[in-house]
């Protein structure tokens, strides 16, 4: 019985790896094809107008940046999947980290006429990997900026819950239909494929968020926010407020 279960589990894992490999190849294909198309056009047309050439170069740069983001996200997930013990764990001040991210994303939020209310208490500290904790909040903010819609509001709050901090990240934007909620954290799952690629998303942001939360022994769930929009509730273990 145990041997049969092991075989079934191994077969399931192999199928998941096969699907992931196919998804990665598919996602890489689009920016690579665009880069080749734009550069081939420039090479094959040496007398192309300067304005058109600059336009192609700009588009090539955008696709190269998208490709870089995709490779970085794949690398992050691989580190969590295959080498979690090699991640450096330290005392992370989440309040300061989120404050920095709010400043970093201020221009993007302003360009969408959005508002971000950071309601986190001061000196929320956890023991974790700084880079992955950063990825949790940065990906959630980027996701809301890209898909919540113009003129919407993002609210980040938290309260202590036993040995954990319980975080709530919500927006009052477009939200998603109920049937999509259970699949939001799947790698490369897109509610609207065309719109996601247009926004430059890699399809891995929320998968990174979930894996990072789980790696820190927390839990995360997505639901429709009261009054519309999308809400993420997750926990991270707290540490005493000492150095």
C-alpha cells in the first residue's frame, strides 16, 4: 500500500513538474519572440526612420525587462522549492520594510490615481528572510496597482494574534469572480490572460507570495473584500521586540 501511494505521489509530482516546465517555456516564448522580431526588423532595415527605430528599441527594452522579471521570479520560486534551508533568517522589521515599499511604489500608485493607506502598527518584527518578506508585500501592492483599477484604494493593516501577526491586505477595486479565488496562487494562473500580459505580469507574483508565507510557517487566503475588491489575509510569526 505504501509503495503504491509513493508511486502515485511520484507520478503526481512528475506531472506537476512537466506542466510547470511547459508553462515556463510558454511564458518565455512571448518576450523572446518579441525581442527577436523587433531587432530583426532593425537589422533587416538599415534605413529605417529614426523614430521607428527608437520605438522598436523601447519595445525591445520593455520585453527584455519583462523577461528579466520572469527569470527572477522563477529563480525565487526555485530557491524556496529546492533550497529553503539555505535562506538567511534574521529579525525583520516589517513596518519599516512596508514603509520603504510604499515610497518605492508611490509614483505608480499616483499615476493610477490610487491611494494606499498603510495602517500597520510600528515595529512589527518577525524572524524571516528579508528578501522573501519584501516579495510578499511588494507583489501584493504591484498586483493591486496592476489590476484593481484606477482611482481605487489599498489598505494594509495588521493585529497581533497569539504568537503571530495577522495581516490584511485589501483593495476596493474590480475584484475577481468567486470561481477564480481558489486558483489565484497557482503558478502562471491568470484571471484575464491578455490583460495580465499587457500589464507586464509574470504570472508568478501571487505564487511567490503564498510560498513565501508558507515557508515562514504562516497561512494565507484570498477572498472577496466587503464592499467589493480583493482581500488577502495571512499570518507571519512574531518575535519579541528586542535586538
